[in-house]
C-alpha cells in the first residue's frame, strides 16, 4: 500500500472494506490506489448515510448491495473522442501502421459506457480499416457494459462530443487548412427533444463486449492484439498492479503491437525496457 497520509477514510477502514469484499466475492481491491479508494469510499458512506462497520455487514449479507458498492467505487467518466490529442496519436501514429495488415485486433480495456469504443469505430471507418478490424472491449462493471452495448447517450450532458468529433474527424492538427466534411448523421442520430445521441446500428453491431477484471491476468478474448487501449483506468491502481498489467498487456500484444494509456498515465521502472515509447504511444519490443 502507498505511504500513509491524510485520507478521507482511515486506512484501517479501507483495509476492512478490502478484506470483506475479498472474503465474499471475486473482487480484489488490495492493489487499488489507497488515495482514490478512500475518496470513493467516503462518497459511498455519505450516500448510504452509514458507517464502515455497517457497510461491510451489508456487503457480506447482500450480494446486490456488494455489486452496487463495487460499481460506486469505480469511476466511469468517459466521453466521445476524449482527449483529442490522444486520438490524433491513434489517427496519425498508430492506425497508418496497420495499412498492410489483413486483420487488426483492438482491445479497449476499461471501456466504461463505450464512448471510447464508438470513437475508435468511427475513426476506423473514416480511415477504411473498419472492415478488417476486430474490436473487443471490457470492463469490470457489467452495468456500464450494458450501456456500452446500446450505444445511446445523453445529448445535452455530452454536447462537447461534437467539438471533439470535429477536432479528430474533420480537422487536421498538422494542417489547419485541411477540413473533411463528415456529417454527424453518418455515425449517430441526435434527437434534441429526447436529449439522445444514438450510435448507428452498423457501429453498435461491431464490437464484442465482455466483463473482465484487470486484476486477474486472464485473456477473455482468446486472441492477441495489435492495439490495446487502456486509458484512465490504471491511474486508480498502485504501482505493483500497474506493472503486472503492463506485463500482461505485453504478453497479449502481437510483436510490435501498440499500447495507448491515458494522458496522465505512464510506465516507470524496469517494465519500460519491454516497450518503445514515442510521444503518447508505447510499442512492444
Ligand atoms: C474513468 S473510466 C475510463 C473509460 C475510458 N477508458 C476513458 O478513458 O474514457 C475507468 C473504467 O475502468 C473500469 N475499471 C476499474 N477497475 C477495473 C478493473 N479492475 N478491471 C477492468 N476495468 C476496471 C471502471 O469500471 C471504469 O469503467
């Protein structure tokens, strides 16, 4: 565990929570970042108007409550074309390398409600890789996966999606004069009255979504990958778990396969010897 510091929930209570969950379920939060766990647990305690002692009792006795609590302590924030700079790295630095491949296998690990997956599918379509791509996506939280499978999102709440779309799909950051006119309706329908953005069926039908817990080093898709996208997930884990996952990704990438992390995530220590890094992009050595 990380060095002790002022935490929103005392370390003993966090440990009690971790041990309780480990004892009565398949989940293991031992290697999650204590700081982030403490913030999430504080919110859970406030929302449930309860104490840790009562929370763990309820977790032990009520499977549904356990699942709900697990959902509540994982952060599911995501967007369409989140961090356009990362998508520029994919568009100009990674996908062109697959030009001569017959198939391209892409895994979104920790995909949340799926906006990242639909962003990838749209980009693949624009770049003419859609037909040869196999897109896999996973998350520990089955509720977000159910939403991801539907591809229906709130419109007003996510209005900046269109701006991100324009930056990645219509504009070229390396050439301000370039502008590709791609109508939104090619990829999703916007219903302002009902406040909905709905991904087109040909996108919704493409990805394979599965539950997967990154704490467990198992490959639930039984294939290797040309690109693994794991953004804004490892930030919630401690250094040891991050490194085990980087090793696991390395084993499950094809030779010279790519790994893309979140804008504020990076590799440190001996594991870096297994990857080449260029800008935001990691490549298996
Ligand atoms: C902040 S979201 C990131 C979503 C998306 N990758 C993005 O960058 O927009 C983090 C996701 O990681 C998932 N997650 C947390 N712990 C996980 C684990 N052990 N295994 C797989 N997914 C996990 C959460 O359920 C959540 O949906």
